[in-house]
C-alpha cells in the first residue's frame, strides 16, 4: 500500500507536463511513453506466443507522432506507413510457419497501445478557446485517476460483491459505484473550471460519467489481456503498480472515447 502511494505521488509532477508544459515537451513525453508501452506490450504478447518486431514497431510508433512534429495533423497516412513497415519487416524476417503469429503480435502492439496513446496527443493538440487541449487532458485524468483511486479505497472498505471475478477478482461492484461517483463529481468540477464549452452542469456531469466509465472498461480490458497472456503485471517499472500500461490502462480507452466524441461532433466544441 505505502509503496503504491509513494509511486503515485512521485508521478504527480507529470501533471505539469500534461497541463502546462509547452507542446513539444508533452510530445517528447508521449514518445517516451510510446516506447515503454510498446516494449511492455511486446513482452506480454511474447509470453502468449505472439512475438513482436521491435525495430519496425518503434519506427511505426514514431511515425504516428511525426505529423505533430511537422505541424500537419494527418495521422492516417502515418498509420498506414507504420503498418506497412511492420508487415514488410515481419514478412522478410519471420519464419514462414510463424508469420501469422508475428504479424498479429506486431500489429497489435502498434494499434494497442500506440494508436490509443495517439488519441491523447490529439486531445492535447486541441487549440480552441472553449476546449483548450491541456484542459481536456486534465479533465480526462481527473475522471480516470480519481475514479480508479476511489474505486480502490471504496472496494477495500465496503466491497462485498465481485464485479468481474474471471477477469479481476479483487474488483467489486461497490468499488465501481464509488469510483463512478467520485470520478464523475471531480471530473465535472474540472470541466466547469477549465473547459468553458462544458460549463453547463448537464454536459459536465454526463461527459465526466462517460469518461470515468470508459476508464473502468479500459482497466478491465488490460486485465483481461494480461490474464490471457498469463502475466500478473504488464511490467515492473512502477513499484506497487506494475508496468506503465498498468498505470495508464484506463486512459487508453477513455482517451479515444473522448476524442471520437469530439471528432464526430457529439459534444459541444466551444
């Protein structure tokens, strides 16, 4: 418990990078995260018999960020080129009998978490008066991190009913309710404070609830993936938490949900 709390406290300065650092600094942090998450995903998939090509995978993740370096946010060509790099290297170097497994592992490591991390970069790149990018990411982190923390402590104190025993035996329905409640309330407050386009309580509460719920599903998604690969944690980078993917699993689904909602015009955009 103490180790978990100390590690979480040590990560708090990253909120400055997320919310206030210049965009190039944030982009550099995103690149570091992409490398670490790709490596963790490769190790995890490798344990399940799905080898991941490291060189082409890292290059492909770099290509996903290249449009932001060039200040031309056209991601689809970069994604296609990255996928072609992986397919090319794997086809050239893999044994014929293992080609399908290596392609599956390598492309999965690109799309998850690479493509999902990309949604966080695209949110940070937003530059409107009503929905500034830093505010969007701080809102998202408030929903997911507060929801996750509240679910943990509520579950420890009041948890009786298993939520998904085959996926994550320690999670409870009571913890879920506590997480959704506190994540929604704190997220709505952050939205009303930092995002003028969502100052209305109805939008603030609804969007905070959706992002908090998406964070819970992202957590369960990564838990299911770990279980299928036969590993307890995605890595050992963060004492008390496991790997980086263990710490940001909720964001990996909440980020795309929020980005898609904005891209499709489903929510006020300022």
